[in-house]
C-alpha cells in the first residue's frame, strides 16, 4: 500500500509538471497580449508626459532668464500677422461671405416652400403650406433689406473718423478675441463628444469665425477709419475706444450674415428631412430663426452705429466746449 500511494503521488506530481510545461491556451495568450498592450501604452504615455514636462521646463527656464520673452514673442506674432493678413484679404473674405449669404437666403426661401409642403403632408393641416409661403416671403424681404444696408454701414464708417492714443487696446483685443474663439471651439468639440450633440460643432465653428473676424479687424484699426495718434487726450481716447468697438461690430456684420445664412440653410435642410421622416419641426424652426436673425444684422448694425455715434458726437461736443469758449 505505501508503494501504491507513493507511486500515485509521483504520478500526480508528474502530471502537474507536464501541465506547467504545456504551452498556454488561447485565453491565456490573449490575457498576456492585453497586459503587454497596456504596458506599452503606459510606456508611451510616460514618454509623452516626459516630453511635455521637458518642453515646459525649457519654456519656464527661458521665461525665467528673460521675463519679457513671452511678450516679445507675442509682439513678433502680431507683427507677422499684420504682414500676412492685410485689410485687402478681409475685404475679399467679407465680399465672399456676402455672396454666400445671399445664396444661403435663396436656398432658405426654397426650403421654406418645401418645408411647408412636407409639413402639410406629414402633419394634419394645410396651414403649414401657407406658413411656408409666408416664411419664404419674409426671407425674401429680409434679403432685400440686407442688400440695402450691407454697404451702408461701410459708408458710415468712412464718414466717421476717430482716434486712439496707441495700438495697445487693439492689440490686446486681437489676442483676447483669437484665444477666446479657439477655446470656445475646443470646448464645443469636447461638449459634442460627451453629449453626442454634434450640432454644437457648428455653433463652435460659427463663434470661432466671429472671434477670428474681430481679431482680424482689431489687428488692422485702419479698417475702421481709426487712426493712432499719441497726442489724443483722455476724453478723446475714451470716445475713440467706444467708436472703435462699435465699428468692429459693423465691420464683421457681412461675415456674420454669410456664415449664419449658410449654417441656417443647412440646418433647415436637415430639419425638413427630419419632418419628412416623421420627426418634430423644432429643428427647422430654429434654423429659420437663425436665418432671419442673420439677415436682420445689416439693418441692426446700421441703426446701432447711427444712434451710437450720435451719442458719441454729443459727448465729443461737450468735451470740446471749454476749448471753443476759450477761443471765443
């Protein structure tokens, strides 16, 4: 009996050794492969973090050695941007946005008729057909108004010169607008990835485009008929800054008009397709509101500039009153 037991133990031990010597099965190999992949990913991540840390360390060392290094770099960037982005380029882009805006409005008018027809078929009530006709007529009127006032604001700017004491305010506004637009675009992309609402990407692109337009105009104050004059007094400086801000808004109106009309037309197309598929018309109505709002911007900008500059002219008259009395 003891010999049988010992032989049994020896056989079990040999079986365990043979099992240990056998190659791993598929599941074990898969686990080992995943562990190796995780290890490699961790190594790559560590290398990226180390590279970023080295870059930050070099930047920090450069800034510590020269506290104005960052400021000088931004000054060189602004000087480069003025050479690369002249006023003539913005003028060409603005004219292109106006053409695309009119094309977007015409497309929106056609889609309004199509939307009314589809909504009347998919939802009870032929009132949607009449509504589509009415909305198309409204967009046509707004397009006529926009065409009349798109260039009127530019004429007012040419007839209303202003002065500021230095380029400090336009330069700072340029940098702030550009960085804000980029951050908003990145935030919109991240938010769209988290929520799955990909329409946020279009909103982010639109806001970034407007911020970029503001930065472009601030980079070239002469586009707003604003001169840099070191002899400007404090009161005149305040009036010049206020005038400069409203002139920027009027200058970027064509860009907002074109971008909004095109994005709204695309949204209206998808909204109409959604209604055709049995969906709600909320998306189509939101796109229509966007198109109507952007088509109203030229008139709104013209009125804002006219009445705003009336107040500025009154303030300028009050500031120059003591000087005129002294001359008298």
